[in-house]
C-alpha cells in the first residue's frame, strides 16, 4: 500500500469525515426533486375545456420548429431580382428577394411546401384556441381573484399572436399581402399628427420601402419572445394559484389525475395528436398559394383580397363605417372612417382587459374564488359575454361582405347596411335574450331541485286526483342546481354623508348585475310548505304521494 494511502487510512479524522459527513447534495437537484414530488401530489381535473391550453402550446411549438427551418432559406429583402425558378408562368418576372425565396421554398426546397403550409395552418389554429380559452374563462368566471392577472396575460397573448400572424402574413410579399400592406399604410397615414411619422417608421420610405426588413424581426424575435414571457408567466401563476375547480359538489380529492406524471403524459399525447393533425393539414390542404397570387406591385391591388381569419375583424370594422366621415379641424384632415374603427377596436380590447377589475369594483367582491361558476347563475355576465361575441362576430363577418354579395347574388350595399344595423342593435338584443334564457334555465333547475325528475308514472291520489311521480334529486345534484344570488352592493356615502357620483354609478351597476336570479330552492320550498299547511288535506296528499314514490323506487331497485 502506498504511503499516502496508509496515512489517510490511519488518520481517524479522515475516516470520520468521509463516513459521517458525506458530500452535500446539490441544492438545485434537491429543489427540483422536491418540486417534482409536490407536483405529483397535485390533482388536475379532467375536463374538455382544459385541452385548449394544450392545443395553444402545441401550435406554438409547431410554429417555432417550422419557423426556424423556414428561416434558413427565406430572405427578408425588398431588393428586386429576376425570377428564374421552375414555375413557368413567372419566369423572367421582376420580383423581390422575399417573394423569390418563398417560391424557392415552395418548389425547390425538399419538404419546403409542407413546412410553409404546416406553419400557416398552425398560425390559423392558435388564435382560435386562445379565443376558446378566453370564452371559457369569461363565462365560467375564471378571471376573478386570484386569477385576474392570468386573464390579462391571456388577452396579451392573443394580441401578440395577432401581431405575429399579421407580420408573417406580409413576409411572402405576394399580391395578397401587398394589398393588405397598402391598406395598413392608408390607415396609418389617416392618423392626425402622428400618421406620417408612424408610416415612415414602419415602411422606411415611400411604399413599399423596407417593410419586409422591418417586419421580419417582429415576426421571428419580438412577438415570439414576448409570447414566451407571457406563457411562462401564466404557467407560474397557474402553479402558484392552482387549477380552478369545476362547479361540482363531489370532493376534489376523488377527481382528476396527478399533475405529474399522469396529466403531463396525457397532455404530451394530446400534443402529439394536435401536431399530427397540423402536419396532415399542411400535407393535404393547400393554403397561401403565392404562385397564383403573383408578386406584389406598387400600382396594383388584388380583387377579392381577404386577410387571414383572425385579422378579419379589423378589415370588417373599416368596411362598416359610413361614407363621407371626414372633416378638417385646425388645418388637419380628420378621417373618421379610419379613426372610429381604430378607437372602437381599442376600446373593445381595453374593456376586455379591464372587465375583471370592473366587475370586482361593481360587486365589491374581494374574496378568493377557486371554484368556477355556471354561466346560467350569472345572467348579466353571460349576457355581456354573448353581446361581446356578437359584436366581434359582426365585425369579423363584414370582412367577407364582398364574398357574400357575389356568392348569394345580393347587392354589396344591402349586406353592409344589414351588418351596420346588426352591429348597433344586435348586442343589446343578444344581451337581453341571453339573460332571459339564463333565468329560464335557473327556474328549470329549481323545479328539478324541488320536485325531482319526471318519470312518466301517473298515480291516483286518495282524494281521487292524479299526479305524476318524480324521481327526487340526490344531494349532489341539488347542490349543483342551487342558485346563490349575488348580494347587492349599494353605493356608499362618504364621511360627510354624501353619495358621490362614482359610488352612485357603482350602486346602479351593482343592482343591475344582481338581477336575473330566481328564488332559491330552499326559500321556495318553505313558501310551498306554508301554503300546503293552510290547504285542507294538502299534507296528507303529499305524504301519500311520497309513499307511492318510495314504493315505486323500491320496486325498481328490486
């Protein structure tokens, strides 16, 4: 044995240090292990609404992978070149480097057309999945404390997806995207004071300028980078606040899967299915055929140009403005035909962001909510959501007014006039109809909670009358059908006893928000018990009917 090893073996301090004081584990590894164990203890409810988050994340991954592969061949440049590719109708045409590289990807790069079309399909599906998340969160009340910031981040994610999609829509520099950019330039130039400066900053000179070079960083770096930050922030908030539970009376411990590894692998399987569908669409369904559109031209526009569906509401807002909305103030031309749509869309998104805070202020609700609502239990909120959906839908539908006119052989002016009337009258009508439908559903639930479900069995009463036997609802169903009215929050006076304008407005809104709630089942049952007690023979008939119903139930079980 070497001398050094004999000395270490003979030294008891060395032996004790190696046996009793082992090397401490890495702190990061320990924290990671503890975090995984904590996630394994969490439960995730199985509900169809949770799948849209997986679809959104899958679309983002597909967009990132296909975008990186496309950026290898794509050239973001407005420089003019002569097309010499294999597509015969365009050989010898003067095109931009951006258009030529897009054609090279489509016809010369192996798998390039599949990448382009898969990328485009993912860009179409992702806004749809985010919209579904917004609708589900709104109607179920998932935006309340402590998830208000998560709602704001979800709206921000939708805006970032719109920005990324619009900037990518313009990168091929074909006739369709060129027409869209020309419309954008006109809208920007119509903004007083700042329009010329903004247009110069965007285009870098006379149209088309350097718009491709300026939009490329927005599409590949700025918008995706901010979207990653938003998604990470939402994931962190979800881990901190937990998943909001569905409106169910059963114990939460008996529902759902473990977050890790059960729910995680289930989400991974859903990602595989979604990605496979996107690739299948890219392989079989043609989209964005730039070779049929041709290159963009400064002096030409494409007839029947339509933006991607998620930008249709902006185009529709421009089409619904009446003609002649223009005036001159202070030496500037104010074109309300573009300013009003911009203001309306900005106000729409502003209300979308601020609604959780507005509702919390109106109802004075400062509680922590971890259980989702049934939409029928909050008729006013549900009515507001349907009205907002109709408003957005009318703007979106107006973008295809010319297609509707040609396909159904009606005048374009009649289509626009109809949509203008619907835009003004439709939301208020949709709100009131939705509110009344929710009230009707509440009354139906109350009747089930009081009398149970209809069985179709008719029995004869001791007094000679006939009545139908109902199957009583169990305790869990009664709890689910129960309606909890929103407590009124009247305006509060200040120290001097005066009711300020803001509090008076809040009191009016609070009374309006609290409308549409039927009498709870318990209170209704008490009123009916009092009425039966005053009716001769009422209690005896009810007892006989209950005995008949219990006997029938025992016979069915037997």
